C-alpha cells in the first residue's frame, strides 16, 4: 500500500471513529434519558419499537444495502439510487397494505414506523453510495445527524418537563431520519440529477444484479439481526417488557463496545472495494482484525468490572443486572467484533453468501437455545444464547477467510 493511501485510510478511520464515538455517546445519553424517565417498562417498549423499525429497514433495503458500496465504483450511481428508491417505496406501500388487511398483526405505532423506515432506508442508501465513492466524511455526517437530532428532541422536551411517553421517542426518530435523508440528498445532488438517464432495460439488468447480491446479503443481515434481537421477543413473552428494557441496555452497551471494530471494518470495506490486489487485502484484514480483537477485549473487561451501583446510578435502580448481561456476552462480543473484519473482506471480494450462511446457522442456534435457556434463566439465558450464536458465526467466517486465496 502506498504511503498516500495509508494516510488517506488513516484519516478515514479517524473520522469514522470520531463519528461513531460521537454517535455512541449521543445514543448512550438517549438510553440514559429514556431509562431514567420511562423506567424499564418504557425502555422495553421503546426497544421493541426500534427493533420493529429495524426489521422494516432490512426489508426496505433488500436492494439498496451495503452491496451498493461494492457496486458504486462499478455501476451508474444514478441508476443505483433509482432502483433502490423504487424498491423502498414499493415495499413501504406493500407493508402498509398488509397491516391494513391484517390488523391483528399490527403493533402500536406500526404505520408511523413504516414512515420512519422509509426515511431510514433512504438515509442508508445515501450513506452507502457515499462510502462507495470513498467520501467517508460526508457519509459519517449523514449518519451522525440521527442520534444528534433524536437526542436533542427528547432533551428539549425533558427540559420543559414534556417528555413522558414512548410517543415522544418515536417523533424524535422520525424528525432525525428525515433530516439525515435531506442531507444525504444534498451531498449526492449530482447523482440524483441522473436518476433517469439510463434506459429501462439497463435498469432492469441492474435490478436483477442488486437483487442477486442484495437479497443474499440482506438475508444474512436479517438472520444476524434475529441473532441480536430475537431474544427481545422471547424475553418479552416469558419474562415481561421490564426485563426486555434491562437486556436491551446491556445489548446497547455491547454494541457501543464494538464501535471501534465496526469503524475499522467499514473503512476497510470501502478501501478493499476499490482495490483488486487480494494479497494486500488479506494482509490488511489480518492487521485490522488483530487490532479490533485486542481493543474490544480491553473494552469488554472495562465495562465488566464497573460496579453494579454505577449502572443503577446511570440508568436507574431497576437496571442493576446490566453488568451481568455484559459479562455473559463478553466472549461473544469479542468474536463478533473481530468477525466484522472478515465479513467486510468477503463482501469486498463479492462473497455475500458465506456471512449469510453463518448468520442462518447462528440463528438456528439462537432458536434452539433461546427457547430452552430463556424461560429457565431469563436474561442470563438470553446472553448465553447470544454468545454461543456469535461464536458459531465467527468460526464459519474465519475458516472461509483462511481458505480464501
């Protein structure tokens, strides 16, 4: 790798780390505020709504997901945007019709969640195109708006003693994603001007390619998401929403711990997607995975050693078990964070199948262990289940990475 390339990558890594750290701090403050004001019950309700939106987001970005980073240097960007946007709107309408026709399966806030999902999906598409162009700073700006505005909204409400329900959280999310989408469109205004410059035949061919790559990748994302969050529903069913709130805070801290690793992996993906040298790519992946694993291990140890009283002080008296959740998740967190480097290496080589297979096998473990351990051990059973699932996914991706040439 040339010296100038190293400097460019280092700058991107630093910018991404600052953005993700800032995002984590803002998200953490949001968690504290919601937990303190709404309690574990309200935090549990908010966590389930957020996850419902995330599931909709996975559907809406079935075509316009992180495969766009891989395709942006190779395809017409206006067409990538066009196909992605049409899919988002079509899936939003279809989702709304399903919930209108079958209201029994509609949860509270579901139609507002669909609207938020549309804005979130558009925001992600813009971010991925920017990352594919290696415009990391702009992509990070688009990403940072959401936690900044979301926290700012409920903070102002709380300042005037007006923050008292989950509805306020939902409105804050909607406003935040809308502004994030607008900024992304501004950054990509030249690409948006070329939405209709290619003919229908070319767009159909691109749609097939996006579906082939995107559906494979997104199927893995859905499975991995269920690995992360299926336990929410199982805990809610067997133990109640109050324990969902406690477990969700433990998961949120765990995800914050992985921010350093995911930042490395994201910049790695953007760089490797524009680099055809496999030897250099593999060497870079090794270095980043080692740095990632060591940093994540130290972070896990730090949060695992924080006294329970500190967690109770930060979140409220009902959240003392958060430390236990982090301890039980610790081993799995280290492996999952390290696996992100292998995932991005495989993505940059156009291999979206391995991660999908690993995620589905991990999901199978989650289903078996979750319904076995959670009814008996509650949130500790959920944490054990998650760690074992993460370990399985890591092992599969690591073996494939070792065998790749």
